[in-house]
C-alpha cells in the first residue's frame, strides 16, 4: 500500500473513532463495566469463530516459517480465551479512578480541583498477539477513550474476529458506540507509519514490538507532533548473589522461562564469580532439561540481546559474571533495555544495594521478572510497558494512566 492510501485508510478509522469518542467522558462507570462483561461473555459465545480465525493465522504462520516464540505469542486456545475473559471480569470490578479531586483552597474564597479527562482517541501499534487486541481495547474502554488498533499481519484474522464478532457487538449491546474501537485491516508497515502521522486526530499512540521498528515509528511520530508510549525492548535480568539459596535460584530461573516469547522472561543470567564452578553446572543441567541453550563468555553478541525476538533462537539464555550486587545492577542498567531485573540473595544488605542501584522499571528480590505485567502486578491488563526515563507513566501502563490532567478553579 502506498503512503497516500495508507494515510487515507488510517484517517478514516481515526475519524470514525473521533466521532465515537464524543460524550464518552460523561458515560456512567456501570455502562463501561457492562461492556467489559459483555466482551468476556462474547469470548465464550463466539469462541468457534475466534479460534477458527486463529487456526488460520497459525497455519499461515507455520507455512511462513515463524519461530516457536512468535507462534507462542500468536496462539489462542480455549484456555487462553478463558483467561482473557477472567481478566475482563476482574477489570470490570476495579473501581474507576475519581474524575475529580479537591487539591486545596485558594485565596479569595476559591478552591482548586484536579480533573481527569479522556485523551479522546488513542492509537496502538502492537505485535502479532491476539490477546493484546482485547487487553488494549479493554483499557481504552475503561478509560473512556476511543482507539485505533493496528497489529502484525500474522494475527490479522484473529484480530478481525475479536473486534468484529466480540468487541464491537458487546459495545453496541451495552449502549456504547461500536465504532469506538477501530481496527486497521490492511497489513504492511505503511499503515503503521500512517498511524503515527495523524496528530490532529490521534494525539497519543501506544507502540509495542521489536526494538528497531518501534524506535523508527517513535521518531516518525515525533516529526508529526504525536506523543508515544513505547515498549520497544525487553528481556529480564536475574543476578544470583554469593549468598543465594541455590534451590530458590533454580526455581526462579525455571519460573522465568515458562514462556519464551514474552518480554519479561529471563534473558540475561548474572552469577557471582564464587558460583561459577559450583552453581553453574546446576543451572546448565536445569536449562538443558528445559530445552534452553546457554550463551557463555566470550559472547559474540551484546549481553542484552533479547532472545525472545531472535527467530529460531528464542530458547536461549545469556549467562555472564557480575562481581556483586552493584556491578550486576550496572550491567543491567548499561547493557539491557531497563525493563526489569532481580536479585536472588539471602542478605538484605546485598538486596538493598542492588535495588538502590538498578534504574529500570521493575526491580525484584527473590522473585521472578515475569511479575512485571499489568495484571500480575496491578490486577488489570496493560497496554504495554513504558520504558521512558522521563516523567509520566512508566512500567505497565493501564487505564489509570490514559488520561489528561486538568486544573479547575471555582468558588468554594
């Protein structure tokens, strides 16, 4: 698709979403929550259509030679649909953030209040993961925003089925405009670039996916005055300290590798030098049992190389040495994405040193980085994990973050 046609397709979707967004700020919470519950019910009622579409996506992906990690992201089955529906029901039960709160009294008999207002229309460009269609749509609905979604072409059949047979009808049945969630059907990078060029209609775009393509889209968005919340890179780090409990460390390593195609899985394992001869053989035995390859020094790649994005090599973990908690935190800060890092240790002082030194979005002591997830941490789905080192939403971004602050001054 040429750029002009892509701009037209996306602008038409954005215009439809914009029209649907009018009045959403005043919609009662009960109506929004009813829509979420109807989507959850629709996943059960339309399971045959959704799973059939996903089976077609999976068949095409296998024929195209997609790796195991990408196939794992793409797959939907009844268990995953049930899990998505359960998350929607939980989200519907979460109290909405107050639309207005009093800040303080001002001189002259005035009072200052802070109001939360919807953004209006938010765009989202994300990897070929059908569950993310529902995750992001649900966050837009809960936050009273309309949305324009674009996913990877490998998931387009699943995405169409979810939006057209589940989300849209659920919105309409709840008394909301079904057009508030738009999906770009046309595959190709031109529509992704067009999504970040609609500053007048889409002021904010959620960006998820592989690092380089996401960074290029963020740069394109900046040229057109569009703000982004970008999730470009991932990869969890785990440092095993000299004072670690070996059994706990092995358990956390295994827990951190339950899925290989996700951003918060174990990517870089750092060991204290004292453990290199004694503990490393146990690690290698465990990883071999799990079918995970080990990249040992000297490394022919950057330490922070994200294996989840390496097609055909997803089942790999990098292992390196770190001379202590601060040294491990420095490696995680300087050579990885800054997504999440954890320490395994029985010494509180070592844990404190690591926690104070690590600057990423999530830091963990005797826990797996797989917990860096909107639902696992905050009991609500996420739109993505924002890694920006600037003020604003950072870490898992949820409906609570998708608002604009407005100051209101009125007579007391």
